[in-house]
């Protein structure tokens, strides 16, 4: 499901750790510049930002977090091994052995050839109680947004699903941090605008999943990077099938 609509996805990976002090943070930034040759480097008061605009990939580092952000699923998935290697390289250089939190988040605007109203109606009785029951509680419900937190195997998750109109999709995309940094030239590069035009062509099923672990050994990064992508795909497929009242295979 996600791979099929990869050009309508945004991803965000983050590893949180105890704040690092001293010169090793600046030393790591210099090593990343030499080893991975980012197209752009920006320095802030407490962070470094490396970007590869042509690949739609960003790396943001501060003394307590390392984050990778992509525009499009392919930018994350096709280079999964490279991303995992960069993450482990950085954590090793900083001497990080324990992560306070590690998470992978993917947001997808999935077209289902249905109108906003049709998808909203289907959410009643699938993700939320039947519409008739809610009418007794609060009057006529028309636009549900579902937020669920739970556990899936060895991971915790935060799941948000809803039906979005093109106007709602536009507002949601504008909340994405660092959007302008995906561009090679903010005046000439049309990457973000083309992404927006693509996801707001029609009403869509909005899928947002944040999969994470807490207090994890840094040596398990590879397993998390791979398994979180698999779980995100499985849950996306299950969400769409649930909306359509189709059978869902137990995982």
C-alpha cells in the first residue's frame, strides 16, 4: 500500500539520546561532511542540518537527537541500508550505547477513488462506533479523525487516520518542518509544489503512523529500521482493508 503510493508519502526517523557535550559533536559533523558529501550544510545555535535536495533527504543533528527526513518513500526505502549505516556510524562516533527513544514516522495521502464524504461514512462502524450512536451523543458527526495509541509486537505506536479534502491536505503538508530545505533552489526547484499538487488532486485517506521503542540498545538500530518499515506497510494495508470492511490477515 505505501510502496504503491510512495510518491505521496513523507517519512521521519529520529533517535534520541542523552545530551552530548564537548567537541565530539562538532567532530562528527565534520566527518559527515567528508564521508557523505551533503549538497548543503547549515549551522544553527544548537544543531547541524545536512541536505541532499536532489535525493529529497535531510539529516538534522543536535546534541540530543539525530533525525532523517525524506520527501517520498523511495528516498527512505531504496536507501534503507545506507541510512542505517549513517545512523550507526554517527552513534558510534558519539559513543552512544543506549537510546532513550527511537522512532519511525510515515505520513501518506492514499487515493481510494472515493469522495471525502464516502470515506467519512465508512469510518463510522469501522474505526469508530456507528454514526447513529454518536448522533445521540453530539448531534450529526460528519468528519471523523481517529487517534489510537497502542503496542504492536515489541514496538509502541501512535496511529492517526482520517479522510482529507485537498484543502485539508494542503494545510497538513504546511505543518511539515524543513520543507524548503528539500529544494536545491527555492526559486527554481518545484519539488515541494509538485508533491503538493500530487497529493491534493483528489480526496484521500490520510494515514499517519509513528512506530517507536524506548530505552533501546543502539546496537539494535538495524533491526528497528527494517522492522518499523515493514510494520508501517502492514498497518497501512490493514487500515485500508478495515475501512472497506475487507478481511484482514492476522500478523
